[in-house]
């Protein structure tokens, strides 16, 4: 590990690096540009926050290539052994961002404290990709609950299939980068992130997913799960939605429609308009609500911004809620069942993708990207790997949705 750094392990299982020591140390004596470059390289990697941008992005910086022109001295010049020297320096140039695996151009001021500890200030990184999808929006339901759900109750693996990436961790930036790339390859605009409440691991991991997607046009939105397991009162709803607005709503990679952050709501056991009333009353304002359908939902006096169904007919693999959403599934085989409720087949899958796009509903949804326990995943598995590396089901989406190139 680089000198002058300490490591802490976040709840998501991601390794974060930060400068050691709680308070700045007295600066060392002046040093030459050559010495400053050597010290900067030795102090890699480090984490920096661009406080000048509204979303305060975090960059995991590795100055792996350092041209002489990238570093210059600031302030008064001293002469040390006949060579110009400074106490403070400015860096301007490309770096490697270990979170996004991009090479952005950045600028920052740096100096060194006792023990050679790197001190960085006035860090400025690149702006985000500001793409905002327009309707129709195509998305996949996404599960950030691994590794916990690979072996619940000691059953391992908790799936009939073998994911190509193995038993991964949902907090691993490398995994999240591959998943974002895979969904973009499949022509999807958004991942609908299963969210189980404030402080849950799915909450803790979401900022990393948003950070990974920040340089791309891909977006995330939460799937609020708790309503499916009990009727939340409007104050509980307001608390959760206010939290989402404050913590995620302004993040560039969070899905917005007409400028409003989108929240999907799972509500499996709700059968009347009471659920609509509670969620509209609980909306603190500014949230674009997409509720799960139930019998008679169109007749409710109050209406949310949108409706969706989670799942599809086991005979056809598709469900259409006309003028609201079409949802498709590649298959369904719950891990605790001996046989598949909806057997997989690429011909049927291609037909459902075509039917979904032809319907032109505002939300075109896939169940799911990686719900492995229920056997609905389109993520690559050993059972359907393909030469593209993304798997046969994403290949079909790529072909039928005319997915754009992944650059940008």
C-alpha cells in the first residue's frame, strides 16, 4: 500500500483510501519539481472530492503517468542546492480514476506534511454525463443484495444457474462497471435498484453504483421494496422519499423524468386505492412515482405518475399495462422449485422483446437483470454464454433494441 495512506473497509465491502491523520501536519521544506513529482507518484492512489460540483463526486485517483509539464510550483520560490523549489504545487493533466476506469483530466493543488503525507485541495474533476432519458424508458430490475443472497439459510448456490462472473459482491466497483456496460449493451437506459431501506446494504452500495455510472448516459432508480411487506403510513413514506431526494435525487446518474427523480414502488399485497392515497400523501413533492398495478388501479380517483407490473404471464413471458408499461421475462425457475414455471427459450424471448417495443408503452421493463434465485436473470450465465461476452439474452436485446455503441 502506498506510503502515507490508510485503508478502511466500508459496509459495501469496497476498499476506500484516505490520507492518514486527522489534522494537517506542518509542511515539509521546499522541494524541486522533480522531487514533487516523485513524491506524488509514491503517494498513489488517493481519494479526492470535487466540492465545486453540486453532486460532490468522489474520484479514486491514480497518477500513473506523470509528464514533466503536469506539475508546477505555486507561490514563493526558494533555491535549494542551486535548484528552484516550492512548498506547494499544482497538478493539471490526465489521471486514472479507479472507480470508473476512465482517464479524466483533473487539476488540484498539493503539498506534503510530516512523513510525506499527501495533502490535496481545490480538486477539480470532469463534469458528469447529463443525459436525461425521454419516454419510452427501457429498464431492468436490478438486485444489489449480493453476496448475502448467494447462500441464504446455508443453501449454496441459491440459484439453478451459474453466473459467468461467479459469486460476486454487489459493492465491487469492477462488478458494477461490468453490469452497467452489460445493460447498456442490451439497449437499456436504467437499472431499477432493489432498495430495502435506510442503512440497508442495498442503500449503502447505491452511491458506488451511481458513481460508476456518472460518466455514462446510464441511469439508476430505486425500487422501494418495503411496501410489498406491509402497509407503510404516509409519514414513513415521506421519510423514505425525503431521504432519497436528499441523498440521491440530485446525483447525475439518478433517473429523472421531466426533472423529477423516479421511484418505483413494489406493492405485492395491496388490492385497492388506499395504497395510491398513502403514497401520494407521503410524497414530499418532486418525486415521480411509479406504483405496481392491482385490480382496478385505473379507477382510482388519485393517480401516480406511472404504473408497472413486476413479472409476466407464465404462458407468454410478457405483461402489458396499456399506456403505462410492458414487462417481459426470459424465464422463471425459483431455486426451491423442482421445475421451471416459465422455461427459457431464445425464440420466445426475441418475440417478447419485439412485442414490448411494438407496444411503445412509456416503460419497457425486463424482469430481471440479476434476480438469480427466481431464475429471471438476463445477465450472462454459463448456461447461455455467447461470443459477445454478454450472454445470449442480452445479445437478443442488443439486436432488437438497436443498442448504441458503448463509447461515452
